[in-house]
C-alpha cells in the first residue's frame, strides 16, 4: 500500500517499512506537517502484549509490577504510562507503554525490533504469577495520527469524545465503523496526537489508512515515514531502543529516573539499580548542539577538549524544527553540565559541540485563544 | 528529469561532463532522489587530488551520509561553494547549478569506461525493478 503512495521502503527490525514519502514532499515536509498540522504513521510493526489475571484478581497487576519499572498500581482504568522492562542488572529489555484496559487487564505496547525477545521475556518472567499472557502483535495495525490538528482529523472518523481523553489516557470507540477501537492519546513525536489500534488484515488497515488521509486533507495531512518519526522523537528526546537504551545501559544513565519507581517494591532490575546508584554514574545521556559545521551521527565518538575519548553519540541529525544539528550522547558526568564544550569526531575531524538542555523541542502549552502557530521550520 | 547526453555516468550515481581536460562532476537526479532532502555537503579544496573510484567528499541528507566518488583521477580546480549555504540546490538542479567540483583530468581516456546516458538510464531502471520486486 505504501509503495503505491510513492514510499521509499527500508528494512527495520525485519519489517518492510516506509522511510519517507518523496511523492508527497519527503522527510522535511513530513516533519513540518506533524509540528504544525498533522501527519499519519503506519506503526503496525509495534508489538502488543496483553496480560490478564487468572482465576483470582490481582495476578495481572503483580506480574506487570514485577516486569515493569513504573508503578502500574497508580494507573486508573483508561490510563497509560511510559515504562521499561529491565534485566536483573538494571539494563533495558525494552521500553514499553503500559495501558490499563480493565480491572485485571493490561496491554503493553513494545518495539518492533525486540518483539520476539520481549514476548519470550514476559512469558518467562510471569510464570510465577496467576495471569495469562497473549501476544496480540499480529492482530493489530497501529496508526499514529500526530500533530496539533490530529484531534480535528480523528474527530471526523469516530464517535468517541476525544477532547475528554487527556494525554496518556485512552478510550474505546468506533473508528471508521470499527466498533470498540482502542484510541490512545499517545505518540512518539513530542506533539499532541493519537494512536489507534485497528484489525491488522490488509483490507481493513488499508481502508482506515485511506480514510484518515481523506479526513485529514483539509488540514494538510501527510503520510509520514520512519525518517520523520526519528527526527521528531529525537527533538523531543524520546529514547530509541538500540540507541539511547539497550541491554548495556541502565536507567540512571539514560536519565529515565522519573519513570522508575524504586519505592513501589521489588521488581526486576531494582536491586542492581540501587547498587548502581550507590556506586555513582560513570556516564549520562546529554543533548548536544553542534557549534562547528557538521552533523553528528549515531556511533560517532566524543572527545573532551584535551583530546581524551569520553563517549559516543547515540542519535544525531539535523533538527528540522530548530535548524540546528543536534545529537544525544553518553558522556561522563564531569562533562555533562549545560554549556560544556565537547568534540564530536565527524569523518576524522573533531568538531565542537555544546551540551544543551533537553528536550531540544517542547510543544507549547495549549493557549486559551487559538494562537497563531509560528513554526520555526525552514521553508527552503 | 532527463539525463544529459553529453554527460557520462558512474555506477555510484555521479555524472561527469568533460570539456577538454576539464571535467565537471555532480550527482545524478536518481542519487538526489534516493538521498532525500540534502542538508550538508563537504567538498575538497582546489588543489586536492582525486583518484578514480575513491571518495572525494560527502553529501548528507537528514537521515544519512553518502560518500561521493571521483569518476576520474586528477586535480580539483574548483568546488561549488554555493552549496555550503544552499545544499538543497542539489535536490533542485542536480545536473546543472548544483555541480560539485571541477577537476583537471589526468587521463581523459579514463572517462570512456563510464556509462552514457542511455546505459545509465537502463542501469537505474534495473535498480528500480529490484526495489519493487
């Protein structure tokens, strides 16, 4: 379906995914559409794991609390939160969005590249609890409708009261006539938006995709690929597995402390995290902005001004919104203060970069009056 | 976009236009399309040497870095400095205003082994077929 729309495809975690749609403007146009209007992403590569209690109530919660670092006991029905599953050493199996579907019913949305590993991990580590684990990854197509006009688009296609759905909450409603569709106010762009979960058969998902594009036409909607998804999430400093988080990076290093609830009681990885905290950090994730001309890319080495190698870039790209070259990198705490200057090695040349506050981009709070949006995006 | 008949083309998607011992080098429309929005260009300074088949610079799009390979050995006479501040010209006019470098070709016969426009068009048509297979 995406090829017919002129998409350029790429293999991502075993999935054939659209990276951008040059026929409708390409990556920069897609990025701008999401920041200033609306864009839609096919993210059906994401996986879904449902955990429900067995005979007695409470089993699902106990299981989720064991495998996820955030505190699921704080979730109301209809609420979701960002979390992560950790190895006993406090490093990442994957990051997840945990949705509480019902009293004893949770849905974990996981990454594409780690799907098989995640499902096996969840099954293995919940055996001791009275719960059932279902892999629903192949049952749903996930579409992300993102941008300040996302609600306007989706409103035309659903009977659900979207305005009542707050950030990181969800509801169920008919979408394009598909009853009881999960509609979550979540996303991976740093912008307002929704993620909807529709049956994965090709005819249904293609029909919904087309209806969304049709409904969004008046708002200038664009189909968006993984390329824009990456620049958008990087500006918002949202972690990407295999980059900012991995099986050799722990929660404190990644700066995800606020999603890790040590006080909730025991969970996988907790003991190691306590020891790691006592031992002190050796590296921490910082935002960089290039001072000298050049683009930092994933894997580029970072040096201090004395020439010592101190770290590595995990993600780097031009920022279409800021018109600057930005990056995330691991450096020692001593080099992590705002304003610190470090050197990024770009094809043999060490170029100056500065530690800046993150997220690089934060969306403005909704104004009471319809404020004029003034995108900083380049118009070239 | 048409591929000029007087140019020669490499498998790495550079074009070269020889006029006497001087040759102008750029990347093809196919290449700019594959790259997407170009945001950064790194080119050699005049006087630098190029070696046929070896990288002489880079073109970066938002999502990736691509090496550019010299179609012939020689010496750089001029680099297109306009591109430093307007790299997007590569997307707009890859076969014209967005040329990359001019070189003095050491051995003009070297260019004879490159593809002509018809051969290059057949070459990229084959690539497009692979991609949709």
